[in-house]
């Protein structure tokens, strides 16, 4: 049996028959139609359809569109259906009090309240804490609502009105305005906003010379502004009161080129053309009075074509909203600009409720168990909303610690009086990320400069230590100075037209170029010189290697000087022939679809010259060859060990890192030149990392060795002893070489003396043996008597087997061997005049 979920069979039935059929169909439909089995969750909402801000005219249809999509989704609250119960608050706190009472004391129970209008939201949010209710507003900008102590359960998709004050102050400073005036409607939202603006202007050195307020009639306040000769005026009031104000402005002639008005940006586009019985000015007069006013407002419609949580782009949302409004003129529909905020508010609530289902189920609770005494469910909903983060039709939705929406600020100006030429042109778009990035990178650069100063001081202070001397401390000093110059280039690299006057900007461009160029030449050039010398000496033939083993420091310094001169000459030629200047890059004007009154003109300032690419090609080509050659030399000398430059392996490691970072950064920054934040971040961080790696690799091991081994003490004392006899490194090296050779010769002589002593003992034994044999031989042979042989006669000594017979006195045993101390000079050294030929012959047998 098939039953349609859209239509029910009808006809005449008896009462009993109709009742039975209704019961059976109800049971059947609960099985066949899943939506009928869903549990309902109720949202109580207040939409102002009239009053000071009739935002409900567009926000209510927008919220209903979001509810329809949420209830159709199977992945969001599949067991529940959201239903909106709403009333017209007329943006009046008194009326809102009565409606809030009806919402709270009338069934069913509402899980969340959604008010609009700051005055109404203040009342609702302050009372909601007593019923453990979450309040999510779509159109409240009062700074007072950011007070978590007073409004602990309040969230809003509309940012606080104080978000515009930093932008206003920056505009005042940019245009060098030191005095401003204010006029406000006497309500809490505008009073707290103005208090915050006054605090910020005082910090910036700007004076609020005139401050006027009104409750219902702005005429006296406008006259006082005229009397006080106010020129720069900030107006804070609702749209209905804005028409009253500018009708009086027209009467007092407080408009034109001499005056600048700053207004709130969330009015309807043609708010000054809407017929209002409370004013007696024509549309033409109102148009003339408001011409040229500046507004600040958040970006309420996502400018990018992305599909967020609702799977709709911002343009698709506008098309559906226009269809929902039934052909109404958007410019005359209250809350049309805030409609995306109401749409995203419903989605934020639905996603938060969906996120609480799991945690509540783990605790044995359900969303339908909520009542006004249940704090656990309220706490789970609060936690889910507080961590919300998704892409909506108004942009990225995320809440700060006070429950307020974070967004970009948009600055607009009404230009061109008279229909149909009225058009709103976006003159600038502020994004505060670059400022934070500049400060963060500057901190790292400053710390790097301090590290460079520490390394330079350490190297200078310990320049007499032998270990430091063998690392060529003067070249290390050049490396440290070059690193600090490169880090100093980060500061002008992050400056733009907001920090420096346009006339002074070419000087900033010069500082960037010269600091980077000379810093690179000093830092990398000194390391390159070390590795080049090691490669030159130890990769040559033996005859040439012996000639080059004596290190001459002036040649190293000359090499660095040549590299530095090449850079100086190339930069000078560049600046003389084609100097750097500021250029403004204009991008294609962006006209958002469906809003033909808005034109966005993106601008970007560059340091450039007429043949910038040619000069960059020359510089990058020259530096690139040096980097590649440095990598090759570092690889070739990685296994060489020398005392002349004992840190060349560390230098090679630094060259590897610097070369890789430079060769990656150069092309990437050219590609990202049109993206200021990304280009600055990539270039500055590459400089910072290169410098940190170089300083740490070169200097930290030296510091560690001197501190852990205490070598600075022993080496310093030894150096002090040898300074009287030697004034340079070459003389000291020669002296130490002679001392080592002298010790080796002494050792050899000692061994020969021991051998001579042994041979003497053998000769004495042989002589005694012969003396005993001769008497017996003479008796038997009747030979002549045996003559005594003096023991000191060398001719009577017969050498042992294997030694030649002495033939003359020249080959006799030198008497000097009887006293070996004659071989040595008083200072323990052997001189050429002290060596006899007989000694040398016996010495090397």
C-alpha cells in the first residue's frame, strides 16, 4: 500500500471512520516519512520589522532560508528539526520586554534566543542568564555586549562597533587631522562606541573638540556643530535618526568640500532617499547633503567564490534571497546588508547543536531534555559555539573570547551627487595581518642583531687565543657585521606608504638594496674566501702546495675587498643610471556580482626602476654563481683538515644553508611580488634563518670550546710569553718548528750515545781478553816482549766485526763522545759549527 507524504486521501466519512483512518495514517506516515519522526527544537527570535533599524525585513527571510536547508540535511541534526518562533520587536526595548516574557512563559521551551538590534539584545542577553539560555544575535554591534561578566552566554555574528574605531583613527592620522567633532544618539550602543573612540584618539594625539548628543531632535546639536566650526564630524545614530540629522545638516549648510562626515556603514544603500514623514527635506536636498560622506563597515558578504557549510556561494545566496523577498528593492529593504549575518547565525547554531549530540549522549542526556534549569546542556552548547569555525556566506565565521565576530573592515565613500550617478566606491580595505607580521619578524631580526653583537664582541675579546687566531678572527668579524647588516634590512623591507611619506620612500628603497647587498658581500664573501683558500692550497700539486702553505692574511682580506668593491660599483652604477623609485601597481578593478554600486581598486606600492628585471638578472646571476661555487668548494674540502683555518668545515655547513635558502627565496619573492604579505614574510624569514644558522654554526662551537676547556687562559698566557720574541704568526710558527726539530735531534743523539757506550764496553772486554792471551803466545813462540797498550790509544782498539778498520786519525773515535755534553749549545740547540764530520759519520752508521 503506497501513501503519499504530500497529500492525504479525503472524502466523506463518518466521525468514527475518519478517526480510525486518521490514526492509521498517522502511524503509517511516521514509518514512511522520516521527517515526521524528528524531534523539534525551538528557537525564539526577535526580528525588528520597523523602528530605528528595521533589519528583520531581510534578516527574517534569510534565517528561514538557512533553517530550511539545515532541516533537509541528513548529516546535521538528523534526528531533530529546528523551528523558529519569532516576533517583531520594533527595535524597542519596552516592546522586547513584553515579547521576551511571552517567549519564556509560553510553551514550547526555547533552547536559544536570537534577538536583533543592540538595545533589544542588551535586555535579552542580561535576562537570559537567569533561564540558562544561549543568546545568538545577528545584528547587534554595541561594545557593551562584549562584557562577559554581564552577558556570560551571549554570541553575535555582527562584530562590535569598536572594531571600526582603529580604522577611523588611522584615517585621521593618514590625512593629518588633529581635531574632530562627534554627534551621537543617546543610546548605550553609541555612547560606549564613542567612549572607546575618545580613548583611542587621545592615545593618537587627536582632540575631540566638540561632542554633541541628542535623544529625538538633532536640530540643536547640529546648530552647535555649526557654531563651533566643526569640520571633521563622526556621527553615530540609527538610520531613522540619520535622515533627521542630515535634513538639519542641509538647512545649516554643514556639508560640502569643507566638511567630512563619518557615518555607520550598515544603513540601507539609499537610506537618504527613503520617504520619511518626520523630515521636511526633499530627496534632492538629502542627496546633496550626504554627498562625500565616508562609512566604515565590516565585510558582510564573502568577496571570494567559495562554498561553505551551506554549500552556497555568496552570489547564489543573494539570488535565493532576492527570490525570497519577492522582487522588493534591496536598497529599500531594511537589513539587506546584514542578511548574510542572520543566515550564518542559524548555521552557527545548527552546527553547534550538532556538535553537542555526541558529548550529551555520552553523559546519558539528549537535546530534547533541555529545560531552563539544565545547566549541563547549556554548557555544552556554549562550548560548541565558542569553538565554531566555518566558511559562511559572510566570510569565515569565528568568535573571539567575548563572543564577538572577527572580520575585516571596509571603508567606503559616497561620490557623485544626483541620480543616476550616485555610486559607492571602495577607497581602501584594511587588513591588520601585515602589521602583526612586521612586528613579529622585526622582533626576531632585533634578537638576531643582538646575537651578532655578542658574537662580534666574543671574537674581538678572544682574538689573542690561539684557537681563535687559527680561525682568522678578522674574517669572522666581517661575517658577523655582514649578518647584522642583512638583518637590519628587514626593517625597511617591511615599511610601506602607511609608515613612510611618499617623498621619503625612495630612501627606504635605497636602504633595502644597499643593506642587503653589502651585508651579503661581507657575510658570504668572508666565508667564501676561507673555503676558497683551503681548496686552493690542498688541491694543488706538492711543489705548489709547499709554496702556499704559509698563509698570508692580507690576501684573504684582499679577496673580500674585491667582492665588496664589485658590489659597491654595481650598486652605484645601478643607482646612477636607473635609480630606484616608488611605483604603484594597479590591479584590475573588481566589481562584485549583483552589487554594481561597488568598485574595488586594489593598489600596491613597489620599489622599482625602469629596467628592474635587467638589474635583478645581473645581480642574481653574479650572486648565484658565487653561491654555486661556494657549494662546490665546500664539498671538495669537506675531508680536509688544516690548522690554518680550523673552522672551514663549519664555514662549509653555513655556505650550504645560506646557498639553499637564497636560491629558493630569490625566485619565490619575484613570483609573489604582487602579494605583499607573502613576499615580505618569505624574504624576511629567509634572511633571519640564514643569519641565525650562520652565527650559530660559526661562533657557538668556539664559545663552547673556550668555556668548557678553559683554553682562553692557557693560550693567552703562552701568547704573552712569546710576544717578546715574535710579532706575527709566521715567526711563531717557524720558532715552534725549530723547537720540534731540535727535540727530535736530541732524542737521536741520546740513542747514539747509548750505542757508543755499549761499543766502548765491548772494546774494553776485547782488549782485556787479548792481554791475557799475549804472554802465553810469547812464551811459546819466543817472540819479542809484549808492550803495554795505553787504554786511551784509539789505534790499538780493534773494531768489532762488521766495522771498518781505522786508517788515519781522521777516522779515530772523536774525543767529544767521551763527553756528550759538548754536542749541545748552552741553549740546548745544535749549530752547524758544532758538528764534526767524524761525528756525523758515526751518528748515521
